[in-house]
C-alpha cells in the first residue's frame, strides 16, 4: 500500500475491511477490467465476489444480516473499488442509496421484508429520479401515480438513467402524486417497485427497453424504465405516507454525493499510480521522464489534488455518520473530487503521451470514465448552487 490517500483514525475492523477489499481489487478487478470494459460485459463474477465479501450489506444493520458499518467505511470501500474499475462501484452505489432510504424512511414492514435480502445481494437496488426531459429540475417530474378506489396506485410515465436498471430487482422510483400541496415538490412520492432482473416487459406495466450505449461507465447497465398502467400497492409507498418522496430522495442523493466523491478519488488514485509508474519507466533524453522537472511537478500537483479531494470526502462522510447535516460538505466534496478527477486523469493521460490514446493502456479507459462524475448526482453547477445557498444562510447579515 502506498501512502497516497490513507485515512487516519480508522478502527481495526475498518482497516481489515479495506485491506480485504484492496486485495480483492488487485487480484479480481484490475486484471479483468480492461477486457470486460471493452466488451461492455456485466462483471458477474466480480459481483458474486462482492456478495461473498458482504459488500452489499456493508451499511445495513446487523439485525438485518448486514455488517452495520458507517458511511465513512462504505465511502472508503467505494474508493478502493473505483480504483479498480468505476463500473463495479456503480453496481453497488444505487443499491446502497436504496438501502439507506429503506433504513431511514421505510416502515418496519418494509425494513423487515427488504433489508435482509438486500444485505445478501439477493435483492439489488436501483434509484430512479430523472426523466428524459427533466435534468436537475426534480420538481418537474411528470411520471404520475393515480390512486384507485381500492387504495392501490396506477403509474404511467417514463424514467431515465437508471444505473442497474436491468440487473436490479428493486427500484426506488420518484413519481408525482396529487397530495394537494401548494409546492410542486411536496406532491412527489417514492415507490418501492419490486421486479425481476432483465429487459423487455419484465412485469405487466413495466418495460426496461435495453441498455443505453455510453462513452464510458460500461459493463454496468444504464437504462430507461417505462411505466404503462403499472399497478402498485399502497404498501409500496416508502414510509407508508405519500407526498414525502422529495425529502427521501434528497437524503439518498446526499449520501450518494459522498459516494460519487469517493469514486472520483478512486479514479484519481489509479490515474496517479499509472502516471508515476509510467514516468519512471519511459525514458527521454537519456533519463526517465519522471526526472524532468516538467513531469515531476505534474506528479506533485496530481498527488496534492488526490489528497485534498480525499480529505474533503472523508469530512463529509464523518459529518453524516455523526448525525449532522452535511449537504454543503457533501456538495463541496463532490464538486472538488469530480473536478480534480478530470484534471488528474487528463494529466496522467498527457504524461503517457501517444500511448495514452491506445486502448491497450488503462488510462484510455479512465479518460472515458472521469467525465461521468462531473454530472452524476448533480452537475458541478448544481453543487455550487447547494454550497452557495448553504453559505449565504450561514453567513446571513443581520439587519
């Protein structure tokens, strides 16, 4: 293990978990990531290995069969996994968000029914908020659930950008319900939709058309979800009370932003590792390029950016674990880590020179993966909006 991006004050259990995951990444992910990514192949064997390690139940309480670990532990695990291949961290990310939402907002019946199966990976979660014409305007959701005389709901509409949309068996979907509230976001409800894995019309009223072909972030399936007269039970409403979906989803997104920051840190670490290794092997003008000041200074900048992003990600996770509000810190961590990830990856690419453009070299893959983190869980501009609002509220002038 190198000194880069280590975290102080970890328990023996946390250190053991991270050591186990790091070994798994080095042996089971990095050697296979290139081949699987180029083939856009779902990493089933890797996912099965993560199930055996208990990663799908990492933060789920022990009473439900999980490991009961903190958000910080989870974020550090994600950082390690993303260092190996970001798509694998994407497989567990939405599952983690949905598990968090069920733990924090679900009814006792929902927790008892879902969490034990989520802890083993038998039930796999997907998170559905966006729509084709929606973007960041969550209050503008059009997919609608209409309550029937018997108390059930009929849902119609189209959702977009579901990570694990095909492979998941549980979707937390945010849709519009008519609660009669004055503000649009108060008329939104989260439904817990169970379905079989697969594509096509998976159950009556739900169609997963197929995988969206992406520039990067391959292997993991990203899909649409079409509701067409899907009948949901009243018991499927997260928490049992309609109209609370916006707050529930924002809580999920908040921990998701820490996750995205961790993924960005992981890619940055790997990009740095590749750059510093290559810089010591490649020679020009009679010496390794690492001995040229121009390259040495770039390596120094890259390592500094990795450490800064990692520290901010850890701070945001610790605040959430302490039960404190961390929307500003999570936004800062996501903003800094994703922007630095793009910069560090580009610097590594430039150090590789012409070889960086070849698919034989790992940095080519990282160059296609890093941009996703600039938009996932909210763009940099959205993060700046969240941060500035929080700061203006905290530093409001007294008149």
